[in-house]
């Protein structure tokens, strides 16, 4: 049975409020939704599809606080799925058929998501590179502090301090630009 936008939204809101049963129901219903999404774009790549579904579910979980309840849940979900798919193609040097690229670009919310990503990029460019990379790795890509540390060749506590200082600096910049 397919869940509606309203049901998914209700379960997400309840999950954010601490209702573990609603959150589990949401994740169970997202499995077939994401499976269909990827199968339409990656026919015949079942093992890759399963991996992408899992990556999206992890991203939904780790980034759940970034969802704006005033916006459609599925637009947020599919933006995550599109970025994961594009990252997958980049990492595996796979080619995405042009029809899929056209579909991705025409999808509701894509332009907003790209604009938001560009805004974040501009903001991150205003802080030291070490802080920006730590924020990008942990807050945007969803890596743990340990994973980000291993990738950057630095200590885990260094990543945590860089994220803390970088977020503090970004908050000041945003606050200053509003006032």
C-alpha cells in the first residue's frame, strides 16, 4: 500500500516529536517509495539500488532536523535521493542517461535545492577552509567525526572543534547579515 504525502508528513512530524512507532512506520513506507524512484532511473542495477535506498534512509535519519515542516516531505526526500544518486554516479564514474538528467533538472524543488546548496557553499567560503571542510563532511555529507577525521588525516577532536568553531562563525555571519 502506498502512503500519501500527508501520511508520510504526519509520521515524520510524529517521529521528530519522539514517536518511535510513527518513525519506524515512516521508514518502512519509504523503502518501496525509494525503490521505485531508483528503479525508474537505474533499471537493472538492483544491488546499487538497494545500496542507494539504504544511503537515503541513513541520510533521512541523520538530516531529519533539516526538514522544514512547512514544505512537502517528499520534495525534501527526493532531493536527498537525487543527490545520493548523482554522488553515486560520480563515485562509480557511471554515466547517467540524458533523459534522467533532464528529469532530475525538471523535478520540483531541484532548483531550490541547487540554490540552497550554492548559498551554503558561499557561506562556507567565508570561514577557514579547515572549518568549512569539517562542516561539509559531517553536516552535509553525513560522515561521523571519526570518518571525517580519517578522510582529512586529522584527529577526531580536531574535527569536532573545527565544526563547532565554524558553525559559531557561520551563525555570527548570518545574524550580522539579518540585522
